[in-house]
């Protein structure tokens, strides 16, 4: 058995509720989840809310909601450190009794005695599943403080007691916690706790290799949700930040990730957060969704009038979704932006058409009128099975007469817009009858 495969595996995600769920923390949670599930183990959630000033209920709620949305489901009820002070005190008092800790003169605000850990001043060595052997000389830590006073244990003691009491076998966390590990190991040894395996995962950096922060854009899971990323896409992307399965496969479901995940293949070096890649992945996941799942998500992002129009014309709505929206968007908020820019309304109702815009810049009204009549004629007998069949029917005429001269008035008559998708797609979406009607409207204007 490999060293990381002791059974049963118990991991935990231990966020401090001092901010919304950050994508970096979400990745830590995900790695803990994937590792536990891969080994048929348990994934626990512990809210580290001992810092009363900075911890907020709203952040805890955001973290829980974010994990739920991502599908990173913890087992059992979350544990809150703020509710466990009594347990930490019991350990603290035992440590004082056994001489592993002692009351020292005064604490910083000089109101009482702090409790210091009696440092045995040994070298601490641990094997990190990602980084290999790491050793620390603990002498420089001195007799560090583990409680503000007899009643108020501090963070490291609380974390070690919790990991011990909940039987955590593997601590997977950000590499910024490496320097906490020797202190925590010393405390473990003092209370007789078994040492868990450690895996310190690499930092996530922005493309400019600075620390990922707000100035690089969205950093919290709730922001990504709002922008219109799919949870499965974000999970897929986060899993590949610092880990890869060693194959070319890039699109994974959470189940596939669970099967493929290997903590020992996590890289040591920092991982770069590439938002373009995330967008691409989101697009792949969007396009892979069955129609009945994607349709409500898109409808929800449409303004009221367009949503009503789509319900009233289901056939057009479906074609707009398949041929226009899914062709163009990477994230769902683009649906709203495109709708607001008028990119969809002409599919559902005839656009306003300006006479002076119908004629191609090198064309004349007379010739354009003739072109429009001819197009209507050709389309009358053309197959509307797909945009391609429409294109095939019109191409010989457009090639002969000049693409711009023929296709501009045709496209403009359909959309009333200077830019829009190609006219074959629009015709396909709105259908033969409506196409011919719009062409006639334009030719009548001329
Ligand atoms: N509460 C710590 C954090 O949010 C986690 C520490 C740990 O995982 O041991 O970074």
C-alpha cells in the first residue's frame, strides 16, 4: 500500500469565514474532496471562526453556498470552532498539568497570563506528499504562545485538537501553511495525537505571476456564478490548477476527476490562473449540456420581452439557442449583453429597415431591387433544412452578381442591422415565409 492510501481516508476543508469563498480556497476544498472520494473516504468541513472580529456569518453562508453550488459536498454537519472552546480548554489544561505548556508572565495587553508551549527544541521532519521531506529546526520558534490565557486557546491548538478529534488522516492545504506545520506537529506530539499525512498544494498566481487578487478580476466563486460560469466548468478548471492527469484530456466531469485524481501528481510549482482557458472550458461544458438543461439557464438571462417571445415561438427560440447563442457565448452573462445590444430581437419580430441602408455601397436601388426579387424567387423553392442548404441555393447567384451586392441587402432586410450573423442562419431561424416577407418589405421600400 502506498503511503497516501491508508484507510479510511478522512480529509477536511477548514476555511476561515473572513471573506467570500475564494477560487483558491475552492480548489483546496476540491482537492480534499477528490482525494477523499477517490479513496472511498470522508470529507469534512470545519469552519475556523475563532477570530471573532473578522469572522462573519455572511461569509460562512457564502462559503457553504459556494461549495454546494460547485457540488463539493461535505460529509456530516460542519464543525464550528467557535462552538468548541470547552474542548480546547480541556486539552489546554491537560497540557499545563503535564508540563507541555505553562503560564508565562503576562500577555500582550498585560491583563493576565499567556500560555506558552514548552518547546522541546527538536528538529521536526515530515514527509509532504507533494513536496517530499521537509525539515524544520524548531528552536527558532521558541516557547510559542498557544493560548491568550487559561480560558482562550489560540488557533494552532484548536486546529490540532480538531484534526485529532475528527480523525483527519490527510491535511491538504495551501503551501502558505507549510510554516504552521512544525508548530502543529509539536502540539500533536504533546497531546499524543497521531500525525496525519500532509500535502501542501501550490499557490495560484495571476498571469503576471503576482498573487491572484481582485485587481485581476473575479476572485470569489459567487462572482463566477453571477458571470454565468457553470459549476462543472469551474470545478474542471480548478482541478487542473496545479494537477493534471498526465494525458491530453482536459474536459472532465467531477466523477471523472474523482477517478483520475492523484495527490502525488500535484505539481510543486505555482499554478497560473488563465481566465481565457476557463472561458473555453465553460463553453465546452455549456455546449455539452442537454437542451432541457441549457434552455432554462439562457431564458433566465434574457430580458422579459425576449423571454416571452421565445416562449411564444418555441421553434425560433430553440434555433436561436442552438445556432446563435451557443455559437457565440462563453459565459451566460453574455446572453444578457447580446440581448441588450439588440442581437436577438430581430429573430422574433421584423426589424425596422432604413431605406438608405438597403443598397450595398457599390450598388444602385434598381439593381438591388432586382437582386431582392431574384433572392425571393430562389428561396421560394430552396430547402430550408439548414443554413447550408439555403446558402447552397443562393451561392451561384451571389457569386455571379457579386457577394456584397447580393448578400448585403438580403442580410440587412432580415436583420435591420449593420452587423449580424450571416443571412443564411437568420433565414433558417425565422423560416421561409418570414424571410420572403422581410425581403418583400425591403424591396417595397426601394
Ligand atoms: N483556516 C485556514 C485557512 O483558511 C486553514 C488552515 C488549514 O487548512 O490547516 O487558510
